[in-house]
C-alpha cells in the first residue's frame, strides 16, 4: 500500500491561490479562519493522516471488521486512532459553537477530510457518517435533542448513522416498510430491518445515534409517508441497551475496514425529528453534503493511486524509450519515459488535482449558504451546489475509479498482487459509484431535477461563472484554454435546451441521455477548473522573483492543463453524439428478448 | 454468483450462421468436424461447464488455493472436476492424433473453451496453461520429447506452464537472469526464480511440465540470449523430485482459485528445446494463441456478468418508468424498464455476443494456418491473426472489464456484496488487461510491430474483408450498417498512413497514439462483426417459415447491432481526436515534476 503523503503544496495552491480562500473567508465573515491558523491545522492534520491513519489502511483491508456474538470489532488500531482523533479535537472543527464546536467553515473541514479520506477511506467513514446525523439534528432537532445528541456527535464522543436502505429498496425509498408506533410518552417503537448501514455498528464509541427512516401508522404510501427518527444504540436516560441489534455485517469487495451493518430494530425506542411524513424532504436537504463527501472518494482514490504509481514509474525499469535510451547507464529505462505510462499518470493527476479544486469550490458554496451572505449570493451558491453536486459525485467517482485502475495498470502484473496495495485502492473505490445514489441516479437528478425542471436556470449560474472567467482572462497565453472552454459551455447550454424540448415530447429521452449528459457536463466543468488552475499559474509566473522550484511547479500546472484539454476533453465528442442518438435504440428490444 | 447457462443458441449462431463453420471445415479439409458431432460435443461440454464447473466458481474464490509445507492445495472440488475433465477426454479434443489427440480443429476447442472459461475462469486456467507447453513441444520438441511429454499433456494426465516472468522483468524479458548450465549428459542445470506462474503448482496431476526461459553460459545479453528448457516437476526417469520448488503463491485481487506461483529452480534438471539463444523467437510463435486465450476472458466476463445482471434487472423493482407505470399491479417497475439500465445491459450484450464472433473468427484463422490450405490463404490468415490478435486481447479485455463493471452497477449496492458474485467477476476480469502483455504492450505490438513495420500491408488484409463484406451486402436494409462501416474502415486505413509518417519523423509518436489507435481499431473491428451479425439475421428473416421465437431472435440481433452503431461506435470520435493530439503533451512534463 502506498504510504500517503499529504500534498500540502497542492492543497494550498487549490485552496488559497486558485480559489482564493482568504478573500472568500473575509467575504463570508469567517475571520477566525486565518491563513496561519489554517496552515497549522493542515500541518497537524497531515501528520495524523500520514502517521496514524495511513499505516492502518492495509491493516483494515486485511483484517476487516469481525462480527461475533452480535458485536462488531474494528481492525487493530482503528479504535485507538479514533480516540486520538477525538482527543485532538478534529471532529468538532466545523461544529456549532453552541454545542461544543469550533465554528470554523465547512470548507476547512473538507480540506482536513481530504487528508483523512485519502490516507484511509474505511476509517474516515466512521467519523464521516456522523455528519448526516449532525446536520439533521442541527436543522430539525429540538433544543433538548441538540443538547443530548448533537453535542456528543460534535465532540466525537458518539458517532451517527443514516438508516435508509432496506432489502427491497435503496434507490426507491417509497417502498420502505420500517414502522414507527407511538408510545404514551411521546416516543415511538421502531420495528424493521435496515441494510447497508455504513459504520452501522462498531467498538469505537459507547453510543451510536441512528437516524432512521420509518412510517407512522396510517401514513400515506410511497415517499410522502416517511418520517425521521432518532434511535440511539444505548438509552441516553439509563444507559440500557435499546432494541437495536446488529444482525450481521456484509462481506464486500472493498472498504473492509468499515462495518456495513444489517440493523434490526425490534420495537426500539425512537424520537421523531422533523415534521411527520416529511422525512424524505428533510433527507434531501443533506443529500448534497453526503454526495459531495462521496465525490471526495473519487479524488482520494485518484490521489493515492497516483502517489503509488508515480513512485513505481520512476523506479521500475523496462524497455528503452522509443526516442533512444534515456538512462544508458541502467539496464533499461524507468517506465516513466514511455508515453503511454505518462498518459495514465497524467490522467490520474488531472482527476486528483483538478477534482480537488472542484470539490473545494463546492464546499465554499456550502460556506456561503451557511453564512450571513446576501440573498443573491446565497441563491447563486445554491444553484451552483444543486447542479455541481451530482456532477461531482458521479463524474469524479467514475473518473476516480478509472484513475485507480490506471495506477494498477502502471504496476503491470504487480498491480494485481495484494501486497502492493494498488488493487485495494480499486476495490475500495468501486463502491463510490454505487452508494449515495448510483451514477445513473445522479444523472437523472442532474438532468431531470436540477437542470430541466427549472428550464436550465440553475445551469445558467454554472455557465455564467465560466463566461465571466473567460471574459476576464482573455490573455494571449490563456487563449488555448479560453477558446475551447467558451465553445464548450455554449454548446452545453445550447444542447440542454434541445434535450429539454425532446424530453417534453417524450419523458424517457431524459433517461436515455442522462449519463452521457452527466459525463459531458463533468468534462466541461473540470475543463473550467483546469483553465482556472492554468490562469492562476500564469499569473504567478509573472513574478520574476519566485524560486526555480516554484517556477517549475506552476509550469507543471500549465502543462497538465494542456494535457487535459488535448487528451481528456475530446471525450465530450463521443458523449455528445451518443446522447443525441435517441432513446429508441435502448427501448426497442423487448425485455424478454435480451437473451434468447 | 450467477449460475452459468451456456448460450448454446448464440454460440451456434456465431459459429455456424455468421461464420459458416461447416463451409470453413470443408474448405480446410476437416471433415471429421461434422455438425452433428460438434453439436454433441457442445451439448456434453455445456453440461460439464454448467453442472460441474459453475458451482465451483464461488468456492474457488472463497477458499482460494492454500500453500502449506511447500504444497499447493486447490479449492475443494477442483481436483475431482479435473479428473472428470480428463476422463471425458476433453483435453485431447484438438490434440495431434500421433500423441493421443482427437485431431479436431482448434476453433472447435475454442468453443468448448468458452464454456469452461465462462463457467469458471480460475479452474479453466489449469488445463488452459498446458497449451503453451503443448505448442512448444509440438513445434520444437524432438520425437523423444514429444513421446515423453506431449502425449501426457494431450491426455491431460499432466499439465504444463510457461515460466517467463522474474521479479525484475515481465514486459522486458531482456532483463531475465535465470541460468542454464550444461551437464555432461546433455541436460542442463536450471537456476533462478520465476514469479507469476499461473497454474504453476497444484495437486491435480502428479507431474507438471514447465517450459522455462533461461540463459546459457556466455549467451548474449538482452533478448537474443534466451533459450527454452523443459523442466518437469518430477523426473520422468525415476519419478524423483526435480529441484523445482514452489516458494509461495500470491495473494491476488481475483482468480483466487488459480495458484499464481513463485517457482524456485535450484539446479533443476532441464532439457533444451528449440535452438540455443532462439527461445524468445520461439515464444513469439505462440504469443497469438495465448493472447487469444486471454481475449476470451473479456468475452467470458461480459457473458457471465450479463447473465447475472439480466436476471436481476428483470426481477428487481424500483421506481416507475418515465413513460408511466409498466407494471401497475406491482409496487414498482422492474428496473429493466429504465433506459440507463438497458444501456448497460446492451453494452454487455454487444461485447459478449460480438466478441464471441470476433474470437471464433480468429480461431478459424488459426485452423487455416494449421491446415493444408493454399499459401495464399495462409498468408491472409496469418496477416489477419497478426493484426487482430492484439486488438482482440486488449480491446475485448478492456471492454469486458467495462461490461463486468456494468453488471455490478445494475445490482446497485448489492453488486458490491460478495454473496451475489458480481464483484468476483470484476475482480477476476481485472487481470486480463495485465497478463500476456498489458493493454499498452498490445497497443505497441499492434501499431508498431504489426501495422507500421510493414507499411500497413497486414492491416489492408483486415480492411479488405470489410470492403468485400460491404460490397457484397449492399442491400437496402443493411445501409444503416454498411455506410458507417465503410466510412470507418477507410478512415482507419487513411489515418494509419498519416500516423506512419508522423512516426518516421518521431518514433515516440507511436507510443503517444498507440492505445487510442488500438481502441479505435477495436470499435471498428467489432462494428464489422456486428454488421455481419445483422446481415446474417436479415437473410434468415427472409424465410417466412421460421418460428415466432426464431424471428424474435434474429430481430434482437438487428436491434442490438443498431444499439452498437448508435451508442458504442461514436467512441471512435474521441479516440481519433486524441491520438492525433501528438506526443508532446505527454512528454513535456519533466519526470521529476509530476508531483512537487
């Protein structure tokens, strides 16, 4: 397993130089987030990620979680690492000050989260999953509920989960069956079985706060009859066991270090949170956040796999460069001389470093939404979030998986062997295209719900920032990026209207075009961020006093942007043609005639 | 794990209807291969694959091979299945009659091999790996060597391996170090360590025949100093143990049921086969065969994953069709109503069923090479083999992996859970892009060695069959396929010349374009086979007397071809643009500046 080394220079470049975090924090009134403090947090956080979490990544895969006598045991070292994490005050970074949090912006927690996630995705999910529960409590909890649960989640003393899926339904929550029956004291008896509960049970904390979707008696069928409940693993009153038991944990392709639990609720005591029958709507409020968290897995997979593959490519000898020996004193050249190895490395680099900017940008929109910014600013941030979240989730996990596979590929046969760890990254990454809504679901969300439902209005917020960027940076050097970017975002806007017209005549056309539409959107969005990166680098290079090292750093950014525009962006050509091929070629075949 | 059901109707369609195997066998004088006999073999073979091998597929993954006290134990049931396989006479199907074989054409063994491979890839590798040893012995062995070894390999009493890779070299065999020192009796003492030896040790047979690459004393350095040796695990003279020991077996991402061995040769007794220092050249003779075998893994992965995903998509309920409920009596529609699920299923179907025809076609070229056909026919067959083999190997494994991933994706979160078996298919499939030469190596082989080295002459054999096909089938119904196919094969030929000119000026351009060139070539080649499939179906539909079921079968082929042309073939647009972007964007970045 590659040892994780936090790319601090690159993270700072993305955060401060490309996205100008300092101005951003001033604008939203987050004066606490000074650069010095942030750098200190990043420095300490990276040590924790590198020294404590990274060495446990392979351990987690090898040992997995154990389930014996109804108890889940996490891999050796996981529990101790969590203790350290809590003692370091990390869980409370962006928490509300009223409940023990440090009140820093969420975008800052995102940067910390990147390091934790990349060093050890399975471990990071334990504190990560608490987020949904925290957000639910923060927005819908009573003051008493907040005092009881939110403060413990903020400190990290307890963790939380979101219990949605049941055996018969994941995507289609309208089919869920878990029941909630009222008790005389205002609490409820929750009964049903939930599956695929990430971090659903473990031995790291003494209590776990489950947020459970269930139906009240006589609730309407479908999605309009779902309510939310708080169900603690242990009673907060007397510390007795609630009737929530872990039935088993799943044997999975990857993320072995994280327990994916079947949770059986057998008249467990729960407390209503949020409006009756309004549970699904409440959930959707936080969907963006959870999906952005999963998008991070794409970046994390690309980054970790890139680190491993780059070191190997610089070290492993095979064949000579087609241009003649580059290292004649060695028995063969290191494989980084070969164009196709570089193609794979540069693709990984594009996804990791471009995706990083993409996700930080989204996190900053989240900051704006939770700040004292003007209504207008918030409206823009919300529109950007709405459109960019499904893109980030699906596009970055699809390309992150591709990048992880390239890392294995660069190792040749060794990539397939467990001890190198490259195949673990692929196995771990694979789930990112499935949970928090599959790629297909993100694509429907994007095209159907986020774009077409308001006639492209939200999308125009996205193309508008691209327009402004192109207008404001029309330098000679930037032409190679500005020209194709302008053409693309105009094309994007243009054919969205065309798709909308097609969909009005035949709604199925949305489903036929959606995934190609999403991937196209992803490539264009990432092109925007790579143009912004190149622009930042060009401006920095105007300063003649920078060191040789810094000069090379900025030049590497421009060259990578060029690679992206020349070798990755042309994929839009295929997606465009395919999405306009019409849904008929998909629907023509009778369901019984796929195999005869 | 999906239970494998041999798609006999589809195999027969590919073999007899599209590729007209009967005429083929008449032409090459293989009268023994009558249709009745072949059908009987397929019927029996499919039973063995479905009833014996398929149930062991998951067992092999779960148990894996064990290595204890220097001994490899295969998963429960593997040994017994192998015994049955030998008793059934299956290994000898295409073996030479002089050494106990049944003398049937290799293409027939390929059809059997498809069933074995799809039912249980890990198991199929044990008899499969014998092929390289058999071919080596058949072509280069002395009569005595053939009597001793080839007859035992043909009957299946023993298995064989190919021992190429060492820790420091896989792709670049010029770096290999294993030594062969002469003994007084004409034999050699072989010393060195080989890794990644598939089926390298096991408990299924009492002996294993290793074909080992090693260097004679004073042999020239690099690839021109490599010779081939036969090294049996047990001495054939006295049954004593030779000094070959299994040092360990690898822990791999997949194919757990097949032992990937480290073999230590410690002055093991070996026998030279083929010319001194000519070993690598001998190896290359059989490369096409081994690579075609790996190409089959792409088809097998797509097929098995398709079978699992199709059943699930017809059964699993979620959401309603965007066109309105299709099954209003059910709580939700089966997911096969959703366009994006169909997109994934149809992609799998295209790769499995089109790839099947592709591989059978290549196998038939192999038949011609080993028949009494005219020199002209053989020259054509050889040119087709040379060009199509790297395409089949890399393109079908890349798209086979994509197809396997779609199978998982259709299962949603359940796809990630081991018990469904869909993730095993992905893990098993992943190695196919690595062994027998990575995708990058196939691409260099195709563009550099097979196409440009003879100025596109071999390629013209391929485009010529497409040209003839288009010319001969200019019906009205076929226009939708003929037109784009004609445009594409002309474009393919045209830009190959352009690439050749670029490469003459700068050899690195080959490496910069090769993988995109290969993928482009793959999509065009598969387009040809899908056009041939559609054409066969259209001709069959002219017969008014066929059953309703048969009519639907042929129509499904035409609809699938249409899907391929509309939704898969446009990928050529991106590959074309990317391969002409030039190698500069890959080479510009200093090797030390990939991460700073």
